């Protein structure tokens, strides 16, 4: 085969391969309307309760929310730490932390340390749009471990911290992915969904 013919054959093969390659499905977005976002009275905060309204296109199918996805929470943390040489205490005041968590329904097995567990009322369908009022609770833990990692990044010369204490942690925001909760895990895989705040600006 001549070089030009070989090049043409390879080019045609590449075009064919590109043509038959399946494109990923577009993200199934959902409207999220925040209702409330409250924290416990403890300081540092360890529990966050959220409520929101989900609304999504059903396509004529009655598909209740069932999928597991994710989100994140923002905290302002004050940390007090002393290194293993008993040097003067290092204090980080209102240090911003971002914590990632998974989101799953109340009757599913919890498998993550930070997990927002939620339940929804019976959904309503109007003109192929399903809406459901949902409530969830996020238990925040491992703040000391996160603070220790932050200190290690900021002070790499310190080999070991003798004591790390989180003296204050206040919630700044909680966000979850704005994906259609009825599409299932396979469809949402590898897709990017915007994160939507569950905390109102005036709270």
C-alpha cells in the first residue's frame, strides 16, 4: 500500500472511531430551593439540619429520589496548637475549612464519616414536574484531623504537633449537587453538576 493510501485509510479510521464514540449524557439538572439551615448549640458546631425543595422534570415517569451524590460545607474554625517541642501556641482564628460529604437517603447504609442523611415527603407531580420537600442532617466530625493537616501544610518545618484543639467552629454554608435525584448513579458518573447552597443569605 502506498504511503498516501495508508495515511488516507488511517484518517478515515480515526474519523469513523470519533463518529461512533458515544457522547456522555448531559447532566440532568434540578431546581433546589433552600428552606432552612440550622446548627446545634454546641461550639464547635457538630450537627447541621437543612431543609430544601427539589423540583425536576419527570419525563412522564414516576421516579422518586433515590440516588446518592455529594456536596460540601464551609466552616470558619479557630484552632489552638502546640508543637512537640512545647513552643509557643499557634492560633488560627476563623480559618476557612471546606468539608466534602456524601448525601444519602435515611434508609441507606451510612458509609462515610461526614454524611448528609436525608428523607423526603411524598412527591407531588404537576405538568410532568415532580417536587418534594426534603430534610436532612449532617454530622460534622474529624475537625481536629482536618486542623492538623492544615497546620502541617502551613508549618512544614514542624514534624509533629503535641496538641491540636479546635476551640470554635461556625457554619458558613452547606451545598449539594444540583442533579436530578431520580437519574441514578450510573448516569451521574463523570458528570459535573453545580453546587447549590442550602443556607439562605439572611441566616
